[in-house]
């Protein structure tokens, strides 16, 4: 999957600074994983907003545009019942490329067709 050319991924990340912060935080700790409250502290945001950008929550954060819904982040369930979030290892190079693009503040154009 070529994420840098995926219009849904680009649009979703462009629309939410919090999605970008969460994704790039998880990228920064890769290959480790993190749980919701730890991610919330790291990105300095309310846990409900972080949960929304990770998995979707009502109208503001739809499930399809969430980081898990887009396949950028995977959820791991531990034996003790905690849910951990981690960058999708299959897309690590694509996510690194996205981070570079956003850091360089390039204007994104998506071909419609």
C-alpha cells in the first residue's frame, strides 16, 4: 500500500493535528506499543479525543478515518485486558515517508479519477 498516494490517509491526517501527533508519537516509540492514557499524556490531549482519533468516536472522529480504521495503527489486547496501540509494522516505511512529508509541510494534491 502506497500511503503517500492514498487520498483517504492524506485527507484524514490533514484534517486532524491530533491524528498526526498520535501517529507520529507511536512511530517515535516503535517497535514498542502504548496504552491510551500514556498516549494522551505524551500528546497532551484528553483521553476521549485520543480514543476518537485512534478508533473513532461519534461524528467528530469517524471509524473509517481513525488511525485504526485506516490501518495505520494496530490494537493489541494483553492478557490483563489492557488495549495497546502500535504503528502497523507492515506500513512502517510508508508512515516514515508521511512524517517526512508533513515535517516538510508540502502541499498535498490527490489525483481524482
